């Protein structure tokens, strides 16, 4: 499948569904992490929804290899927490980008509407001046016609 970064072939024993238990702070995940991250702190912050702290701890540096989850004696699905946090960050960034783009489009529309309104006012003023000039010319021509008659 395109986009797959690996395939695991595990035995039934290796895949056994163990219940997640509280972290015992053994630091096995820290030792197993090839990127030198702190998976236990990252998972705790991801679980709490504190995405800023997870990002500061190096969430984007995580390669999602699964080493930390595999060695965790508490059977905590650390990689799933990291993937969730990455997805949540991406959706927040998309929402912010969409919001910024909407603001930009609204500002452009307002500028266009203001320019159209200015052009309309200028056109009306020009027409008023032309009408006033026409009346003045007609008023100036009227006494000449009466004098020649």
C-alpha cells in the first residue's frame, strides 16, 4: 500500500491484548527511543490534551517506530497517543490556516466594495458637475437668444 512505512508480522503471543495499566516510570521507553525523546512525558501530556507541551518535548521528532510501546511493561500504547497528538496538531493548523484565509478574503472583499462605492460616488459627483455645467451653459445661452430676438 502506498504510504505504508512498515509491516510487522507478529505471533499471537506477541500481539496479546494486555490491558493498559498506569505508568510505573521505569524509563524503558526512554532507553528504547532511537530519537532520544521522553515518551512517558509526551504520552502524559498528549493524554491530558496539552499539545503545546508535547510539541516542546519533541513530538514532531518522533518517527513512530513503536519501540517505546513495544518495551513498555505497562502496555501503554504510546505511539497511538503520539499519532493522535500529531493529527490534532495538523487539524488545528488547518483550521487556523482556513480562518486566516477567510479573514484575508473578507478583507479583500471589503476593499473591493469600498473601491466600488468610491467609484460610484465619484461618478455621481461628476454627473452632478456635468449637469450643473449644462444648466449654466443653457442659462448663459438663454439671454443671448432673447437679446437677438
